[in-house]
C-alpha cells in the first residue's frame, strides 16, 4: 500500500474520496508554499477576523485559523464539509458556513470580518469581491486568488481596454493592485487559465447605491458617449441632458465615454448630478 500524501489537500482528497467538480470550478491548492505568500500579502495580525470564500479542502483555512482571532469559512459544496471540518477541528475560533457565498447575509457575520482572504471560485470572484466591499465596512484588506483577467480588470486604469464597472466600483473604495502571478501548478486539477493574487486596501467607504447605478449605466453601452449610454440605460428622456450639463460643470467633454473617466471623476459626476 502506498504511503498517504502529507500535503493536506492531497491527503484529504484521498481520505474523504473527493473528486473536483468542474461545474463548481474547483481547483484545489496543493502547493503549501503559496500560503506564506498569501499570508504576507494579507498583512495578517493576531486580532484579525478573516473571511474565506471557497474553503475547498481547508489547506488555506487551517493556515488562516492558526493566525487570526476568528475565521469564517464559506463553502457551497456540501460534499467538502467533512474535509473542511477535519481542517478546522483543531481551531475552536472558526465558523463554517455551508452554502452559497452570494446568498450569505454578510452583515450578520459575527464577529465581523476585518479581512477577506480566499482562493475564489472563478465563476463568482468579481461579484464576491464587490459584495464584500459594499456590505462589509469593517473589512480593510483583501487578498484574493483570481483568474488573471479578473485581476487585471479590477486593477485597470481609466482609458485602458480592461477598465470597466469592476475597476471603478472597487477603486471608488480601495487601492487595488495585482500582487503577483501564480503558477498553474499550485492547483489540482491544473486550470486552463492563469491566476494572480489581487490585493485591495480600503481607503474610503463603499460607494452608495446611486453612484453604483450611475457606473453601471455609464458602461451599459460602451461605444456610446456617457450621457447617451445613461439615457439608453435608464430610459429617462432627460438623463442625457443632465449628464451633459454635469460633465460640462466639471470641465469634462460632454461626449466623453465612460472608460475615460477616473473613479474620482465618477464620484464628482454623481455629486454634480445630485446637487
């Protein structure tokens, strides 16, 4: 009989008969060397309350639990619950939430998270990050393993091809940067996309819902000027003229496209429209 693997993910895959599910985008961390990189990027302190979305087989979970005051782990796949409970069993200051992270009442988490550290499932990565930015004002830091294209969109600057709604909404509240690329070989199964560690630091409160709607409307028709896109998105006949007047008051071209406006200019536009 072959010796059992010592790496936690590989050991738990065998012990709990886990097979990665393609429909859930499961790629489990199998290189424990990346854990230190994630920990340092997250700037963890013993007083932190961490939120991990997508606990998987618990290799990151047990690393975080040993270094924080409390850890919330969210995992949608009930078949992984035994493996996760095995990982968390030595750590009493942990809470496992088995269910959809996008349906979780983030505001009800107790204690309230101060950081989000996660190997995010690719299908929900962008939404999960933005939801935590909006709904968890106590969170000041994020370190998320995401698909490279997602990371590049979040960190993109105005006027670049990747710049869009996620870029603006995240950067309205946070400093955002791609920390480093991550080799495909740290995962099992090996994904067919590249990954990066995305780091966010909160600099101000989340944008209010009205500003978020403005950003979505501005990018709804990317080939149109921003005022026209807003009118098409809202269906309000006066939306175009109000946006043109607001842009003019800010000293910006009235036919500017959304991708040319910085997050600060979007905030200024929203304030002008409300005045």
